[in-house]
């Protein structure tokens, strides 16, 4: 009897965690509506970036970590990526692929000065969220009879996520003095922030998975995730036609 009650109590708590995670997805989607860019840089941080000169490793590391843990598009995409990953080995592979893609284009975009339209890049980032939600729902297999290479997709979308931030940093007049070291430090901070954010998400996800309600709510969660991605796409496409 005691064992049964304990199990029911764990199911209830896990169900509550699942609802909280679903609410977080909704909140991140809603917050993305009020932000012109998911990769946007706060006003105080922007002022620091333009006024800093020389090597500033710790501040740039902090800014990189802050960007990741407050980047709604990153968190939405990573939430989708790890949704059905149960083994830490698999989580590590997918997260590493995303980190490689994000790092390569972030560093290349800033250091080479390669510029792409930020509205288009951010719309593709929104598309990455939609893609992962559809992938989790098994839509591609049902619609087209084939399953895309998920690892390749995560790497490719990682490239676009990196370019998304690069386009924002290019808006600032960054000092050439210490630029390479600072951008490398910023990238390290991004990866630290990614580990922090994923750690919190994984703890909640693992607890939610212990409940029988997980499978029942998985469909609704990914539909909400897909809707948030469409919101991001619509916002950026509108911005492209209005401001370009």
C-alpha cells in the first residue's frame, strides 16, 4: 500500500513537472513575439561591447553564457532535440554537433565580416524549431516515407544559429584589439551557457519521463513547440518585408 501511494505521488509530481515544461515552452514562444530578435543583445551589454578595448576574457565569457541561457530560440530548439533522447551518450552527440555548427559560423561570421540578412537567418532559426517538432511527431516518415538524417539536420541548423548571433555582433563596432581572443571567450561562454541550460532541462525532462502522462502530453508539447517556431518565422518574415 505504501509503495503504491509513493508511486502515485511520484506520478503526480512528474505530471506537474511536465505541465511546467509545457508552460515554459508556451512562455518562451510568447516572449519571442515581444522580442525583435531572439539573438538580440541587451542595451547595457551592447554598450559594453562597443566601449571595450583589449582582451576581456571573463566579461565576454559571461556575455556568451548569458546569451545562451536567455536565447529563446536556442532553448526551444534544444528542447526539441533532446525531447526523446534517453541516453546521455545520444544527448552528448547531438549537443556536440549543435555546438560545432554554432561555433564555426559564429567565429567565421564575426572574424571574417561575412554578413547575411538577419531577418532571413532568424526565420531559418524559427524553421529549425518547426522542423524538430515535426520530426518528434514523426511527420516526415508519415508524409514522405523517409526519415531525414537527424544528426545532419542538427549540425546544419547549428550553423544557422551561429550566424544568427554573428549578425547581431556585426552591428557593433568591436575593437580590433583583442577581438579574436574576445570572440573565442564569447564562444566558450555560449557553450557554458548551453551546458547550464541543458542541465536544467534534462533534470526536469528525466523527472517528467517517469510519469505515465509523458507520452500522452508529448504530442501536445511538440505541437506547442511547432507553433512557437511558426511565430518566430512569421515575426522575422514580417520584419524582412517591413524593414528591408
